[in-house]
C-alpha cells in the first residue's frame, strides 16, 4: 500500500539487502554499487534531498562559487587574452546564486 513521506509516494518493502544511512559521498557510492549488482537498497537521509552535506552546504557549493567567479571574471584566460579580459563586468549575488542552483539541481538529479 503506497504511503506519503515528505510528499513522495513509495511502496513498503520488508526486506532490503542493504540499508545506507546518509547519501553523502560514501553512502552514495555504496548504494550505487549495490544497486549495480542487483541488490535491493534503501537510502535513509535526514535531509529533504539526497546528497548530504557535500552537495548542499560543503564541497560542491564552495567549489561552484569559486569556479563561477573565476569563469565570469575571466581570471584564467587573462594570460592569453590580456589583463582586461572579462566575461562580465559586474558579477553580483544573483549570478552566483543562479549558477549554484543549476549545479545543485544537476547533482541531485544525478543522484
């Protein structure tokens, strides 16, 4: 019988080959590997979305923001195009937020 948890319908199952607590880097890898070999896997996540801290507040957001600034400012290309090269003159919070949102949505979709 279907149930509702956080707005997502799922079927109750009484047996799992593997229960993974947390969908951070280690949990994600364990769940994917077990599923690839045909095991029934249940992932338990305390957050509303899969991915854990690395996807939502840690590594991926911080690296995305850094790379976005380097890209929009043209920092890496200045050696080739000259010191005044920039993709965008004024980088604001909306630019960073837009790129971060797209990146995080992609990561969650992949998971």
